[in-house]
C-alpha cells in the first residue's frame, strides 16, 4: 500500500524551493496581506485516514472552490434543469471574463467561471430561504466539523471591490438569467468566496465526490451517481479556468482551485487531496499547488486517465 504520508512529506520538501515564483492575489487588500510562504498538503482516503504536512490546518479563503459547493447544492435540488441556464463547456477565457457573455446571450459557458457561478448563486438564493446559513451548514456536514466560518473581513473587502462581478451580474440579468436582486446575489457570492477552510477541511469535503456522491461521514446520498459524475466532469474540464487543459495534462484529476491559493482534487473510489500555497501563477491558480499535485500523481502512478 502506498505510504501517502511519506509521499507528501517528500513533495513538501521538493516544492518549497518554488516559493517566490508566483504572486499572491492582490485584487482585494484582504488577500494581498496573506503571508505568501505557507504550504499545506493533505491526503484523505475513503476510509477516513488523513495524512498531512505543513500548514494543513490553517484556515484560508477558499474563493472559487466554493463554486463546487453551491453547484452541488443547486444540482441536488433541480438536477438537469440548471443546464438550461448555464453551459457545460470550458471557456478558454480568464475566470472573470465578460467577452463571451454578449454573443452567447447571457448564458455563461460553465458554472466555474464567475459568470456561471453567479447564476448558480442566484438559483441557490431562489431555492434556499437562508442561503448563507444553508451553505455553511452544508459544508460543515461534509467536513464533520462546525469549525467552518465566513471570514467577514474578506467578504467585506470582496464586496468593496466587486465592480466586475456586479457588471457580470447586471449583464446576465439583462438577459433574464438572474432572477434575484443583484445586490443580494453579490452579497451571497462574496460570502461564499470568503468561506474559511483548511486543507484538512477541504480534502474531507471532497471525499463526497470520490465516494460516488455519498457523504462518507454519515452515509447520506447527497448526489446521485450520475450527478457526481457530471460535477466531476465539469471539474476535470473547467475547474482551472483557461489552465484546465494543462491541469488535466500535468495532473489528471478532477478538481477546483481558488485565488486564495487552494486546490482540491480527488481520485474516484480512492482519495481526495488538498494543497494550499497562496502564490498564484498567471492563470490565478496556486503555482506550488499545481507542482505538488503533478508530483503526487506522478509518484503514485495513478490518475483518472
Ligand atoms: N472572489 C474571486 C472573484 O470573484 C474568486 C475568483 C477565484 O477564486 N478565481 O473574483
């Protein structure tokens, strides 16, 4: 059996020389202040064995990784209906791009670019009377801990610098594809981005996808097998924006990144893994995170391909 602890400890030593090669997100002051030289790596297996190294238990801003949780909450309630409002193709554009929206008539390419995530958040608001509370309860149930919270400092900073996301939301609304008040949508969106979780939490929460839609902590079937496959397919094709092809090429796992520097991915039927290192590459993905993942799947000689 593979000794994951030994593997991630070695990877930790191999990737720390890359410190300084990327750049911490600076579009909001709250993220620009994060100490860049942090690195956590966690592997969690379906039998709930966790291996960790470095800053594995430090909570950080999950940012766009939250798009997987909101998508899961919406898909489990309305299923295929969602795809009338959001596409399922990679965009090939940066996460916050506006360009495709006009000629595609307000129908975002996929739920992981900001435009698509805003539509998903809009549906979350329509479906759940208290969406922010519902989201945090859902994530807590996946992590098996109540120690998950919204970082209100980040949420506020996010809201103060949300001009582009506001523009996206108003533009989509002009096509009738956002149903709620834009201010409310942006408020929930800024909070979901400001969810604070550690690598340990993130890896645990993604066991759901590795386990065919069943929460391994309580046996609850959260998603059907088919819904799990579909969300996994979206992560594999769109989870890293315009670097999704390269992540598939180098790593070969479905996963999701956020500009807080977190990446979480999983191997169906086996394990999940989370890496956090705040310095980003030019696509807005953790530079050291991708290095670590590439080494991991190369080392254990296993991927979905
Ligand atoms: N809060 C960020 C935004 O909407 C999230 C982006 C990301 O993590 N890629 O711009």
